[in-house]
C-alpha cells in the first residue's frame, strides 16, 4: 500500500492487528511501531503534513523506564 494514498487503510490494518484504540504501554507501542515500519517501509511524513514524501522513519528506540519514544528519521531530498 502507498503510505500517502492509503494511510487510513494502513492504520486501520495495524489497529486490527493490535486491537488497541489507545496505547499506553511501551511494549505495545514497540509492537505498533514495528508493524507501522513494516507496512510503510519507513516512508511516512512524521514532522508535518506534506505530500512531498521526502522523509522516512529509519529507526526508533523506546525508553521503557521513562515511557519515551525516540524516532530517527532522515530527509532524503538530496539523495
């Protein structure tokens, strides 16, 4: 599926797989992020709404102790 055109379908599919309307547990968040990256191959606009499709999630880390998510994404306009 195309992350720009099929965003709602992708999130609905992940919602069906996780069965959660609200994620408050970092282990569930880790599952969600892994499914998201798998489905979109990292291609998603994460910092603002833009149809240029020039950035991509590369990796993420979860600080389970403090409940924080760190997303590493790159600007690919120059590649």
